[in-house]
């Protein structure tokens, strides 16, 4: 799925939900690597990857709509959360996912309020149960947009909130 498609899908979701949107944040800039199929440097077969972000709301109380792509197979292997983290590793917000998305890839889930300012640098990353933080994350700001990066801002697997179980 192309970046433009992800941004359009996120915009369409926001329009249908009645949310007022800030311009969708780009996940690429000219000359920068992007998290698209075929980009081996930024792909992971084992991990959950954040491939798009749309933001609505006001500074200090944003709603993030995060698109995740993951190799879900059921409760034994699924993306179990996405989160917003400071570059120093402070957990700002976590959206727990309570079931796998085997037949819905990529998928978008919203969460908030996320207490960040427009120019504040943050990392949005996803977690895969059993594999941890091994996929593509996005780093940037609401005002400046986000770019893909590999790695993790912080491994906070034991910090709550955590999923209590997997529904399916």
C-alpha cells in the first residue's frame, strides 16, 4: 500500500468519524526512506510496523490515528499495542490492542488524548507480542511530519497499560 493511499485512508476515516483534522502528517520527505513494500532496509517480517499517522485535535490533547502493518496469525502472534514515546524513552501514551488483525492488514486504530505539543519530537512505535519492538517506527512531530526509522525509542514491555488477554 502506498503512502498516499495510507494518508487518504486516514483522512477518509477522520472525515467519516466527524473529527476535525490537522493536515495529515507525512511519513516521508523527498529523498528520505519510506516504509513501503520493497524497501528491505526498513522492513521486518517479525515485527509490527507503524506505516502512517493522522492527527486531529488540539495541542496537548491530540487524537492519533496510527496505521500498523504486522504479520498477525492470531493470539500467538499479533501487534498488541502502539505507543507514543519521547526520544529519551518516556512513555507518553499507549493504545492497547485487544485482538489480532489477521484479516485486516494494514489496520488503523485511534487513541488519545496524547499530551504533546506541535513541534515536540516524538516516536510512534508498535509492539508485537513475542517479538517486541522490531519493526519500523516513525519519528518526528505533529507540525513537521514523521519519517521512518528502524529500532526502538525504548523497550518498555513491562510498563503499563498492558493487554490483559487476546480476544481472537
